[in-house]
C-alpha cells in the first residue's frame, strides 16, 4: 500500500523535525495516541548524543475514563520506551461539566490540555501532541477547537491519517493495542444535560466491562435514567440476545430498571443525534 507507506514516512519525518529536546504525547493507551508515541520514540532513538529527544507519555487520571485504561496506558508506555507521567485532575469539579453540557468536550479538553501544557513547561517540553485523526473532522468534536486554541499539535489529523490507516500503521509498528476498540470518556454514555457523577460512570463502566468479558468488541451502555440502552455491532446482536437473561440480570444488578438493545447497533456519537435532529437544533446550538 504505497500511500500508507508515504504517510508512515511523513509521520516519522514530522517527529524528527519537532523542535526542542523533548516531546510530550497526551497518552490514553488507545491506538491513536499509541501510534504517535511509537513514532516519537522511534524518532528519539534515531538521535545520538546531546540531540537525543526525551519522550513523555502524559496520561490524565480521571473518573471520566474506564478504569482499565490506566493500566493499559502504563503497560503500553513501558513497551514503547517512553517516560510515563500520570497527572490527576477532577473535570467534574473544575471544568464546569457536571451537568454534561453539549460543549462538554470543549470545556474538558481546554481544562485538560491547560494542565498538560503547564506540566510541559515545567519539564522544558516545547512540543505537545494529541491523537485526533482525520476521521474526527467529520464528527461532532468540539474538543478539537480547544486543542487548536491552545496550540497543541495533532499530527495524525494534519497528515490526513484516517482511523483505518492508524490501525494499519500501528500493526506495522507492532503496537500491542493496534486492534483495541475505541474507548471515549464515560460522559459520552449520558444524554446532554444529565447530572454526572463518578458513581454513575462507574456503573456504566462495570456494565461495559461485563459485556466485553462475554467477547463483544464494540460496546456501549448508554444510560437514560433507569434505562440501559445497549449498543453492540449488528453482527453480534443475535449472540447478545442468546445471553439476554444473564446480561439483563447483571445490568439490573448495577441499578438499572430496564435493559434495552438498540436495533441500530453500535455507532460512535449516538448521544449527539438530538443536537442535529429537526426541532432540537436552534440557532445557539454549538453543533452549527
């Protein structure tokens, strides 16, 4: 695949040309940030003597992300040879997102990357990178605006790398999470305007972990009050229904009264639908 090879070379050149003697990657342990980290570490390893760059993998510890993400990030950062930093933040308290506003991602990213930039300055890092890819430009991603405002760089997006290409390159690099499903923040499981709490997000996280333990790849538990709306890939629906009794028992034990299966199947951003639906989108909506 010639085009993929060209993009790989472009990514490696991008990393080699970054200014300063250190680079920081906002690192979740997902495939996008892992590819960035691998490319940065490879570029650093090619430098010798005083010009060798130091690579930091900065992971934010927060209640908004699945519990298992922290362990995955630590493991992958070690595999790739980066210095792993863990920075604790409390977005619910300090980023004004407790009521899950429709611009939650913008507020959260602004708060998160401000903290990362402060840490970068403390360490003498001049280049801070994050893992948005080219596909993100076609979805509702208000956080991208915060990233651009703060001057954080998005190499995968700048180079036009799609999610499929990111996974393909990650496999070429031998990254252990090349096939790991996407795991956005747990706030995306709740309708906009819903009061968020660590307890409700852990409830959703535990439900999704259970579904993954049954062998389902793409999984979302969308929480509509006492109703759990489950999303899996369409090809997996029949298998989920075969285990309906066990699934219902587990999800109800977490505190839900009703358990439903979304017949449209898994789709990223399904909670954004009301922002674009006729009658719900007004002139002040951030979706415009």
